[in-house]
C-alpha cells in the first residue's frame, strides 16, 4: 500500500491478490485500510497481511531497565504496537472470509547481520535517540551492548511475526 492515502488509487475489484507487509501497523485507521484492500480485490481474491507483535520482541541485555526504556520509545514509531492481536476480527469486519493466521518466530542466537534482530538495531538506536527520556548516549550504549554481546557469542533475539490471509467472498 504505497503512500499515505486513505483510498488506494485503483479501481474496484481490479486485483486477484493483495499483499500488505508491515504496513498496517503504521496506519492509524487500519480497519479503513482493510476495507480498501477488500474493495480492490475481485470476488474470490486473496489478501495477505503481515505484521509484528512488538510486545513479543526481546533481546538479551545486561541492562534490562535500559532495554525496556528503548523498546517503549521504539513503540512510538508505529500506530499499533500489537496489531496482530486484533487483525483477525478486523479482517472479518472488513468482509474477508476464511481468515487464517500463521505465526512465524524470528529468533536467533547468532550475530548474523542479515537477521532481523541484528539488521534493525541501527534504525531503533536512531529513532529512540532523545525520545521518551532516552538520551543520545543511552541509545548508542544500547546498540553498542548488543554488538559487544554479538562479538562475545552471547547475542540473543526473538520476536513473533504473523501472516494473516483472507478471501473476498465470491
Ligand atoms: C516497514 S516498511 C514495509 C515496506 C514493505 N512492505 C516491506 O516489507 O519491505 C513500512 C511501510 O509502510 C508505509 N507506511 C507507513 N505509514 C503509512 C500510512 N499511514 N499509509 C500507507 N503506508 C504507510 C511506509 O511508506 C513504508 O513503505
């Protein structure tokens, strides 16, 4: 779903499928966005929606109080930190049927730069810096600790991401 439009710039019933990955958690009126996806699909068309429950995100840290402050500040980057908890009924309310949810654990004990839990560290450090009582130095220290844990072979990250699908009735 490109841009920040309340209405998708597409004709009614013009797609057989729609994929919406890590977007609805940013959209204040997620039910309206789901209705738009429904409108854009042909009868029988399928939607796939992927979002994260950010409350399931955890890194190992020797400073859990700082970790909690950073994650609380990071929650401000989106409208719905735990959208998957309400997505199934929201999709049904938009008109989709056969709504199903598949959980996907993203977890690693390796400091792999290609993994979600490592790749996202710089974005979080940058976003939380000077936000909700997290200083710039504290944000840098948070990221540095995760890098140091990685160098020592002590890195740990876990999160649950969710793939929902539904069909516009024929
Ligand atoms: C985490 S990115 C995901 C991008 C892509 N779907 C992917 O998986 O790589 C979040 C996307 O949501 C879009 N976005 C954020 N707020 C939005 C809004 N209110 N309406 C529509 N799109 C929005 C951003 O432009 C960005 O492309």
